[in-house]
C-alpha cells in the first residue's frame, strides 16, 4: 500500500511530549520518524525501520521537524542522482526554505544554504564551475601526493611511536587528511588543531557549526587574497587562474567544498579501515597473507561504513514518483548512501564481502559525483599501509564492544581507537617533497591518482606546526632489489 503524499501541510499539530525513555521520543508530528534527537542515536536502525514500513523511499523529519524524503534503495538513489531533469541540488528550489520552515539559524544551515559552487549549480553553470575544479585537480603531481602522504604519516607516527600507545582517531585519522589537503590546496601554515576541530564540527548540526564554518572560510579567504596577489603552484592558484574566471566568493566556496569533503570523507575512511584491521582477525590475515591489498580493504570499508552516511540534499524540479512515493515539486530528498549500500536487493547481507565490486555509493554518482574521490583513496591506501609498516604489531587496547561512535545525520565516526604496540624510535623523514603541479591544466572531468609525471627535484623540507623538525637521511650506498624498490614506489618513498 502506497503511503499518503508527504508534505508539511499534511501533518497534524505536534503531539504531547512522551515521557523520558519512551520510544515515541523519535516520533514527530503525524507519526513520522525524526532523524535527530532522542530515538535517533542509531540511524542505521532507523533507516531499516523506515525501509520495512515505507519501502525504498520514506518520509521523515530533519532537525526542527523539517520534512524530508529519505531515499533508501540503491537503484532509487542512482536514479535520483542520474536524472538532473527531475532532481536538482539547488536548495533554492526547496519549498521548506521558500516558506520559512527552515529558519536562518537552522543547525544544518551551513549544508542547506545555497552557495556559489558546482554542487548547487546546473547546466552550463555547473560545467563552468566543475570544469574549474577538475582542471585545477589535473595539475596535481600524483606521485608527489603519495610521497607527501607517506612522509606526513611518518611524522604523525613519530609523535607517539616511542610511547607504545596511541589513539589512532585523534592522533592519526583526524590529522593526516587535513595535513595533506592543506598542502595540496596551498595553505600548510593554516594546518593546526583548531582547523581540524572546526572541520569536524561543521557537519554535525551543532550550535557551533555556523561559527566553525566562519573560521574555515576566514582561512580560505586569506588564502584566496594571497594567491590573487602572488600565485604559486598549488590547487588554489590554479583554481583562481582557470579560464572559467571564478570570483573570489566562488573560489572560497570551492576551496571549502574540496577541503571539507575530502577531509571528512578520508578521516572517517582511515578510522574505519584501521578499526576493521584491528578487530577482524580474518581481515588482517588476508592483508598479511596477500589475499587482499590495502586498496581492496579500503573499497570494502566504503561498502560497510561509508564516510558520509547521507548527503543533503536533492530537490524535486517537478512532480514525479520515486520508489512508489509521490514526490511533489519542491520536496527535499536525502541521498541515502549508507542505507543504499545495504539494500538487500543488491547485497545478500549487510556484512557480505564485496571485494572487487565498486558499485557502492560512497562518492555519490551522476553529474555531482565526487571529483576528488581518488585523493581520499590515496590518503587511505598510503596512510594505512605506511602506519602498519611502521607498527606491524599494533593491537587494539580495549575490547571491541567498548569502542564508541558519534553519529550525525551526515556520518558516523569513531570517537577513539586506542592501540598498543612495541615502542619504536622516531624515523628521520623529509616531510615536504615536491608537489609541483604539471604546468598545463587538462580539460578533463575526472582525476585519477596513478602513474604521475616525471619527479621534480625535492623542495626545502617544511614541517607543520605540530611536527618536529625534519631531518633528511642519506641514501644507502647499495641499490635495493626490485621488490624493495617496487614497495618503496608504491608507498611513495
């Protein structure tokens, strides 16, 4: 039986608040489920309840009881992201914004509000803005990125390797992506703990999200001003100098989009891969035995625990139907990445091995598919491999049941991942190899990390604020064997 059409005007007045501890705490006006607050601590379970009750597309409430459609089915999500004639990412089409249901101080406003970047654009404007992003990405020296990831990993490990204990979330997974992205974008001097915390806070929908967004935009505005006056060979400069001629506001918003999307995705991905390695003996045995590579482990994690659970949002451009539900013009829809990845129609069981299958929705799809997804893959591949090479005996320092998660509408990430290992001395490493981009921007809509350009000479080593001073080590006199040279190339050494 098809549920009644979902619209703000179809709901009744709010019901009397239930007593504390009552399951009805998660129920909003009209008996619809809330995706926030009490009763929504485990959104994975909520999505499965919605799937059982409504099917592939279900009505629910965002913060402040703003109505939204949650797209749960794999094929329904793909249809939505691949049909720009019916569904747009421009939030100005959303009825809830037009009629004031979404207030200016809504906790999700940093995500909801229209901004002049490619994710909210369509048609020729989308091609112009996205072309500038992919054009700037095409200038990145891919081998240089992998070398920098490896050396940034070594510096982070150096900060705790002598202690024999660490928290791989706060001391590693939350810092490596930000260090790498600040270097790629062109603002290594801005990398610090506060920037890391602001990036994590921005997507949580908390009272401080708007302030965190402002802090990040101030840093990116400073970078834009500097690169307008003095261009360098970095992502920000190539974005500014692209033939699309982006305005300062467009440059700042696209820098934020790239920084936050790549950072949040990769921080969660790193933590998830390391958690599985430390808690699943079969998984680790496959890695150690060569039956699974680190990149394959990363893809499995993208199925099981995608870095972004959902993406807000898509908006109906006309009245249509999706998953048996009547979608009205102006309705908002939530891209359900995590629930789509466990859709029983495409996956036999939630924990099924999906090795070799890349049809997950971790990076969305269609015209707005993440253009920099391989940056995240490279950080996870190289970072995990380098960490496990440095600390081969690393073990979880608590029972798996003691691990805690913090869930938001956007994602679910580990609070901490405590580990123990045999203390080891720090390594001398060159932190900042050359990331000199290739001279000419390629007119391409995709960017893949792979075989890079000819390696340029290394620059003067520059350490981040939180790292110790870098010291270079002399090269060994004897030439290593082929296998060792191959492993060094793969790790970016």
